[in-house]
C-alpha cells in the first residue's frame, strides 16, 4: 500500500504522517483489501476546500472532508498484478479543528474520524440514505475504537458525532 500525502500549504495536519499511513493500512486490512493500492491524502486550507466543494458537489461553502474514488478495491476486472489507484481523500484541518469541540472531540480525534470517513467512501460506503448512514457510522465507530486500542487509548472514550447526510448540505 502506498499513501501519498500532500500538504502544499504546510498546514498543521492534526495527526502525523505516520499515523495517516497507519490508519489507512488498518482500514484497508479491516475491510479485506488484499490488493496493492495507492491512496492520496491531501491537507488543504479552507479556501481550497471551499472551491473543491463548490466545483465537485455544487455546494458553495467549505467542508471537512471530500473523497474521490478512482478504482474499486474489489473490481475483479482490473488485473491482479497492477496497483489500484483507490482514490483521494482531501482533509481541511482548519475546519476539522474548529468543529471538533462541537462534537466533543479533540482536533486529532476529529481528524482521525474524518480520515476513516473519507477512506470508507473510497471503499464504497455512503450516507445519503438513513440506512446507509447507520451502516457507515457503525463501521466508523468500530474502526475508531480499534485504532484507539492500537494507540493504547481507551476505546470507550471514542466520541462519534451524529449521522451524516448529504441532503442537508
């Protein structure tokens, strides 16, 4: 697995590059991804995130995370010996840090949640419908608890915000 991390604006990323890679590896393994994949994780400022959200989702405001899926990790039509470009996760650490207290999270924990959220989108999860949102949120919660245990933190201390829906964006 290759994780390409970009932070051209030299922003505080809230978690280390090593942790970004570790989270990506954990999520992919937990989801049964056995193929060689490449993921891009970019940290952008609020202005760039606003522009991306407007361009790609038609929503004229900033957001915390965007995901752009490329290849499916489970597409059997793609040759097994090739590296899959799973996609891009784009994080806005300033937005994430600002919203963290609203959800009872530290900025680092909120960043972990947004990264897991973005990675799950690359793996086909969504939250447009209530039933999809419940499945995705439950998986996020499970993964975040596993990651907390791996870090030596209390998994029961994980705080997870409300269900997310695009319809209210």
